[in-house]
């Protein structure tokens, strides 16, 4: 796709170590972002353990706001305020500590960048799977990658740039 500068890329992932390893291998220098939904799951587990299901309903929106606004520091602040020493609080803090450089949500939102993978996952479901799994469709494995890359580019601002560069 002609992407020569990995520092201009973002890798948005669910926290799996293998994903970050692949990102480092193929896109060294790209910004890595932990999907906000996955980060929030750890807040929710800690909140549920400390406050119960009813208390979680009131606590989680504010906790999520602090996570998004202040990243790891916000998550620490909000979990430190939970009563008791629930094991899930420690688990959540340890997990998020391992991703502290991937929690810069506020700056990304200010730049109009995604902090969740829902759009990507929905696009795959609606566009990629629809085409690849169509009745009678036959795909060779080496053709899937370029197809997905081209499909992703059609949804970006780089689509016109790609064709202009090809025509030059």
C-alpha cells in the first residue's frame, strides 16, 4: 500500500500480546492503542467486585470518563477509590499498567481518531465477510489480504491519493 512511515499508523487492538508483537514486527514505530471497550472491561470487573452489580451501574460511567480523559492515571485514581481490596482491582491495575502507553484516548479523540475497534469489526462483518463468504465465491488465500487492504482504503481519505499516484 506504499506506507513508508509507520509513525503515521495506529494499531488498535484488544490487548492480546501476539497482536502487539506482530505490530512491532511489521509496523515498528506505529502508535498502539488498547481498544477502550477492553480497557473498560477491567474497570467493570473491579467495580462489580467492589460495589456489586447495582453499585457498578452508577460508578462505571464516571470511571470510564476518567479512563478516557486521563488514561492509566485516571484508571488508577478511580480504582483506588473503590472500597476493599478486591482481587479484581489488582488484576485490573496490573493489566492496564501493561498497556499504560496504549491508553492515550483523550488526545486521539481530540484528533478525531478512533479509540474502539467496533467500526473496524462492523466493517469486516458487513463488507469483508459478505464478499468473501458469498455463495459460490472462491478465494485463494493470497488474494484475501490485498482485497481487504483495497477495501479498507476505499473507506479512507487515501483512496483518491492512491489512484492519483497510480495515474502519475
